[in-house]
C-alpha cells in the first residue's frame, strides 16, 4: 500500500515537472515563430511584446534600451502605458 502511495506521489511530481517543461517549450516556440515572422525590428519587437504580455497575463509592459551616449534608458516598445506629456 505504501509503495503504491509513493509511486502515485512520484508520478504526480513527474507530471507537474513535465507540464511545466511543455509550457516553457511552448513559450520558446511561440517567441521563435515571432522572431522568424519578419525582418523588421520594430514589427518583431511589437509582436514579442504582445506574446510576452499574453504569456504572463500582464496588462502592460515596456522594453527599454540603455543609451550609453546619453546614459539614459530609451523606450523601444510600450503597451498600455500612458504617453508622456
């Protein structure tokens, strides 16, 4: 009886690990598909932003680039943030 219970617990743990790996691989595949969909950097960046927001169920997000010349962050992509006045 105890062996069956231990086996059931182990199977449940293995199932959870496998499910997590499938979700991770699915996310990577989705992002790879977006990367291969266009040669235009801005288009790819917008599509990746949409994919990441969907994957993590976020309402908004931003991607920044650090500009070494000005020592500032520059917004490359933004979703659902108010624009600066």
